[in-house]
């Protein structure tokens, strides 16, 4: 049954939120919670947190969380275990990490965990009452760099000989830890499906090599390393106890062998490595087993592509694409990364001792395959490859919320979600993830650090520098209207009404005498192309989008005056922006404060015009025909209109394909989908953020290709 309205409250029977005493604000602080269960009769584990957590059953990875919510709300997950339980004693372990820094991915709130285990109505364990065994998880190094500007900390570990016994041996006792009850929390239902965490094996080993010193050492000096301050929290560079990318940038990989190897095990010598291929991009938790002859350091470097054609780059896309483990010799470590990562290729490096590497795989964190119920067979192998890549892209970006990418950011961006939400409904028949995504924007009373009336550009997130994207908030309204059409969820639409109208009130303060938005604050974003060079003083694509928003609000809340305002705005845009051949991107104020149309004309601006219904093929037939026949992928062959900057994937090319679909140009749509996306599907098995692979190669909005292919 579809979720309707605002999520219901959730009440634990006994558990209360707890954390280590006086540590709830400490950065990158990890704890262990452990329960020993007698017998194999079914149990239910209920858990909520403001800490990333993983659940292990007898040392085997089981699940991770939490499902995200808006500020000061926390979703509760319920796990039913039976087949996983032993006839005698079963150890259930929860590792939780409280980050306490701002990011695009997780909120900056104090850490807590609230959990209880129930059997036949009896609470066996509960935080704050029938206590779990608890200890510090001291294996993880605290003072590490951020993984990226958008995500929290890089993973680095020092493992002793007994690091995992607490997860496997019921008789191993944890050192006691003083906990304290935290403030009470607002718990709500989870709503979204549970990931299955299927284990995906690597496909093959593609090469082995050695690390040799690199005299031309490069230093990783991304803003996530050098820009730590009150607005970007973390550990200053001088305080770090490990900086794995810079450690590896002292070396380069020299490939020695390119033969294929048996997948069961690989023996690595000192300063040696092997590079594995998953066969396509996937997202989840890295798993491997390591046995070293004596103490050594192991690195796992992972990427969606091989930037130099040889090995993964630990610093690609300004991310720390590496995990570091210091291990002791003489025993086997079965390791699972704490955070999910996205990669096709993974390089395992042993620095100081011969090491046996086995079980290299990934527990995928994706929308469950069992929930994908509406798959369509494609008419050609090429389209099938693209379709499969689009479905996979959706799965990796639709877990608890819609994400822009599952790698660099894992952020709930508006606009991306407009496209991904259509795919969820088409492939699954439901809108569970979309409900939570939209609801999260409605849960907090207000958003700090941005103007009253504005919505965050991505959420849940904290942007202490005050950055927002005014025209990106418009996509919330456009998606809300389509969500209502998909679900009939009037309760959620009504709950959003005040927030929607406050957005219009805020926008109105930027209207000039012509009703056009002028000199809007913070960041104006049109797309990743030269279109974004022409965003002030009056940006016409943003105003086109504004007209579509006014129509959407009019339809949602039966406001005919807004229909009239939208129509007037479109007429003004045509009058001011159309130069007789193309729509111009912007106008600039002259020395007298008079807006003067520029000669800046981009391909993407034209698509905004048709997407927003500022232009139609009936009202602008010449421009429509020109776009249809002389723009798009054909420009690569003919170099048409060199003075008009090309569109990129996000979002100009998608608006183009949207127009082709809306106007029934299905043959051309198939042809262009193949031209745009087949190289992506063949290279990574997913669809990309840009037309090239220099950024994310698995981007949520890009899964919209599956929606079109399902419909035509």
C-alpha cells in the first residue's frame, strides 16, 4: 500500500536513545553495541540512530543504515531475523559511527543509537534499559580527512589480533562503557524498502603490478583537505593521523602482468598490487579477506573508470577513493568497509609483507531487485545494454532517498529527483522513495543558514556557508505536482502548501517591473555547460522555469490568478528574450539600470523554452524544426552553429529528449538515446552525470532513460 501524507510516529517499547557519556558531539567517534541471543526462534531488531551503523550476525555483514530524515526526525528500521540465528548462541553486533560534521549526505546533529531486540513480545535487549554490551570501536582512526567536500570521513584502521572476536565469539566480553541517555527524539516510520545487500563478486583480475616511488610526487590538496573551518567541519590537515591519498601519491603503479588469474585467491608480494574488475559499476560495502605473513598496511583504491587506462586514481573527482588497513601478521581478517562506495575497478595493495587476498566482493546497497517489477525487453542489443545500465543507475541512486550519485556526494538533490521519481514509479509501481524524499523537506520547522522561504538545494544536508540555488527550489514544486498525479496523495500536498507559497513569496521579492526574476542571490544553476556563464542579471531559463512553477502551484492549489501570472510571464520572456531566431540566455543591466538583452544564445536555453511551454512547436515551428534536425548528437558530425554552446547531459540533453518524447518523436528518441548513452553503458554499465567520464559515472537523474524506453 502506498504511503500517504506525513509519516506516522514510531514508539519504541523500552529503548531510549543513548551514546557514550560526553561524546555525543565528538567527531568520527565509533561504538560497538552487542547482544548474545540464545536459540533460533525469530527475533525483531528495531533501530534508529543519528550515526551510520552496520549490523553483523556472527561476524557476517547483515544490514546498514539509517534511512535518512529531515532535521530532528529519525526513521526506525525493523529487521526480522530467523534463518540467520544459530541453534545455540548468536552474536548480533552493531557498529555505529557518529560523524558530527556537516555534509551533503548526513546532517550535523549529535550522535545517538536507539535499539531494542524483541522475541514473542518480550524485550531481550534495549538501549538505556536492558543494556547491550557496549565498547569503543577503537580500531578506526578518528583523525582522517573527509572523503570529499560533500561526504564525511575517510576510513583508516589499525586492527589488532582480536579486532573481530566480539562479533563472532559469544564468550568474548567487551570492556564496559559509560553511556548516557540523550535528549528524546522524534521517531517516525521508515516507509522505504529494505536493501537486500546481495554479495557481488568481482568478475576478474585484470593485472598485477608493483608500486615504485614517484619522484614527481603529487599532493592531494582538495578543498576538503585544506578548507576545514567552521563552515566545513573536519580535522585540520596538521592534525591528521593518516592521509591515505597523499601516502599513495608518493608512488606510481607499474603493471607487471596482465594475464587473468584465478579468483579464489591472490598472493601479493611486498609493495605489490592486483587490480580487479567488477564488470560494471556497482555501489556498496567492500569486502575482502587478508592473511599477511607479518605486519603490513593494505590499501584498497577504487574508481568507476581507469583514468590512465592502468589503475584507479585514489584522488579522482576530488575524493579520497581509498581505504587503509594496518593489520597484524599470522591471522586472517575478514573485512567489510563501513561506508558504501561506487566502483567498477578496485586495486588491492600490500606494502610491507606478502599477503594472501581472498573473497574480494561487494555487498551492494541498492533498491532491491525484487521491487523492480516492470522491466521491458528492448528491440536491439544496444538499447538493451543502455536500458540495463539505466535500471542499474536507478537502483544505486534510490535507497532511502533519491541521490544525485552514490559516490562523491550521496546527496538528495532537487532536479535530479524530478527525473528519478518518474523512474521509480515506472519500474516499481510505487513512490515510496519519492514520498520520503519530498517529506524530508517538510519535516523541519525551518532551514537554518538560508533565507526564510527558500528550500535547500539538496537535503538532508547542512550548508553553513549559506549556499542555495534559487531556481533549483522550483524543481521541488514541479516534482510535487507530478507526485500528486502519480499517487493522489493530497495529504502530503496539503502539508507542503505553506512551504510552497513561502517559496513564491520569497521569489516575488526578486521580480522586476516586468515580473522577471532579476539578480537572484547565491548560486544560479542552469546546467553543466557554458549556459552557466550567462546567469545574471536576468536569466531567461530560470524565468521560464518560474512560469512552469506558477502553473504547477495553480494546479495543485486551484489558484487561477497564478495561471494568469504564468501566462503573462511567458509572453514577457518571448518579448524580451527571443531575437527572431533563438532565445537568448540573459539580459544585463546597463549603466542606467536598464535591462539589455545579450547575444548569449545556448542550445540548453532553447530546450528550457520548450520544456516550460514558453515555446511550442506550434508557436515556434522554425525553431522547433531547427532543434529537431540540426541540434542534438548530429552536431558532433556537422559542427552546426559553432557560436551556440552545446548542451551537456545534465540537464540540457535530457530536456531535449523530454521534448522528443512529449511530441511523439519516438524513432528519433531511440536513435539519440543510443548515440548519447551507448558509450556510457559499454564503459561502466551505468549512465553518467556528463557526456564525458570526468565526474560521476552513475547519476540518479540519468536513469530517466529507462522511463522513456519503457514508454515507447
